[in-house]
C-alpha cells in the first residue's frame, strides 16, 4: 500500500508492506535516493515486521516544499507519518540523512522509538563538511545532478554490480535539484554529537569500511558516546552500505533486531 500523506502543507510518499499486525519498523532513505534503496532489506524484514518506507521530503515521489530544511523538521515529518498511520512506536533504520533523522528522533522523540539503527551517518558538521556541501550546491547550479554524479557514485558504491549502479544512477538523476540542495542545508546544520550521551534508545551504528563521509572511526566515536550502543563495520562497502554489501548489512541488522536472516 502506498500513499501520499499530508504532513502539514506538503505530502510525503509512504508505502507499507510486510507482516500485517506485526511490530512496526520504519526505513528512511539517504540523500539522493528513494525508499526503493531498501529493497535489499525487505526479504529480511517483511516476514517479521510491518514495514513503513517513505521518501524524505524533496526526494522521489514526495513533495518539494521550499527550503532550506533542517533536521528537526525531517524528524517531525516522521512523527506526523507515524501519527497518520496510528503507529505509537516503531523500530527505525536510517542511512546517511536518514541516519541523522534516526538520531533526531532518538533525542527528541524517544517515546516513538523502540530500537534504532543509524547507518553511514555523522553526528556533527565539520567546517570541511559544510564547505563540501556548498561546493556541491554550486556544481548542481552549474550542471545539474549529472555534474556531481561521478563523484557521488565513487562515494556511494564500490562492490555493487553494474545493473544496481545504473538503477541508482537513474533514480539520482531524476531527483529535483532544489530538494537535494534544501536537504544539503539540513546536513550543514548537523549538531548532535554533544547530545549523544542523552540517548536512551537502543542503538546500532553501522557503516561501510570504505565510507569516506561517515568513516568507521567517525561512527565508532558516535557509538562510544551513546550509552549501551553497538557498532558494526560492513566489509567491502562504501556509503550506501546496505546496497553495496547487503549480506553483511542484513546479518548485522538481524542480530541487532533478534530475527533470523532468510
């Protein structure tokens, strides 16, 4: 079941699948992808959960409200989705900007979360990180998304087969530039690291061993700052680690959630 949900003046594309009546798990996409990025995880999750996937605002089939956006607003979008579907509590998996959304929910809406997985994400925006997003925005203004796809592809994937890469390229090039730029502004305001010690939600931090933006040492430090959390490095994977090495990613997720891998 898919639906466009009004979350307060704009609509978020959402889709529900999986085990009717089961516990909920919500999946949040990375910047530059859609909810379809989670296709490799559905065979693992759908037998055990009701799965809610959505396209982050400015992405996929969701609306593109005027930017810039901020991370508080992206977390509020999730809360409104949960309210719409009468979901009191959900487990949550987010990657990249979706992982940052997971942190925002754990910090400001912990009553809505059971367990959370933060994948291939940071908790703070360094000056170099902020500058990189300014440069990407300028490149998009000059040449659209095609101008930054080669750099993006190099950061995203190192092991995924060619057809998978081409599918992700097609989805990326179809993205609205203004939506990506507005989400980029949200990333530049990232400032969660000093609050990680306040998280009470059980957390798994997971990321690719070759992820340059959310390197293993970055995520290891996040896990060390979060009480009771765990950390897993996905072998032979870059930024979109759930697609680059789904077997390793899924095995770590299954252990954390206490479910059997298919």
